[in-house]
C-alpha cells in the first residue's frame, strides 16, 4: 500500500465516489451518477458535522475506494463512543489486492484515535463475500440489524 493515500474526501471527489457506490449489484439500482445534486448536498452536511468522516482511498490521484465513518456518542457501555462504518467500496478493478483490508484497518485506527470503544458495521444479507471479508478482519456477527425504508 506504499502508493496508496487515504484522506478526507473533497468536493471534487463526489463523482468518483458515486461511481464506486453505483458499481455493484445493489448500488446499480439505487445510485444515480447522472444526477449528483443530492450527493453534493449530503457531502456538505457531512463536512459540517464533526462526527462524520467521508474518506477516499486513492492511487496516483485517482479515487479507487471510499467509506464513511460516523462517530456516535452513547449512554450505554458507560458512555462509550462507537464508530459506524458505512458505504465501503473498492473499485471492481482493484479488488483482491488487500486495499479493502487496508482501508478498514485505517478506519479502525481512526476510531481508536477518537476514543471509540467499538467499531461496528452492517452488511446487506446478500453480500456473503463481504461477510467473509469482515469476519477475516475480526468482526463478529453479534447482532441482527433491522431497517425500515421511509
């Protein structure tokens, strides 16, 4: 990962991030790279919130990965902070090279540096390869998640 940089996303990274989100079986039907306006609005909200971090992984100034971290204060577990990892994507042409593991390890260290006691994530039930990936990194499927679309 010598030629890889992980950094806070910038406004100009949004088109590449949206392409990454859309470049998968689930994202292809829910993301819209042709209309970036809602993504820019979301980016501006993320940038204003000190408890959010949208990051990109790049090689030679080309965005090839992304994730979002949400830092969540809580009352449970003696007031412990949690870090929620969301929207992890590596460009399909770059998968299988250890970049995803490197990005997740970076996220864990970022959470640790902010005093988080737990790092958590959810993964769609259909993403069995992703589940194996996260388990290899030490994550355990300890909870069952539920969602309600609004």
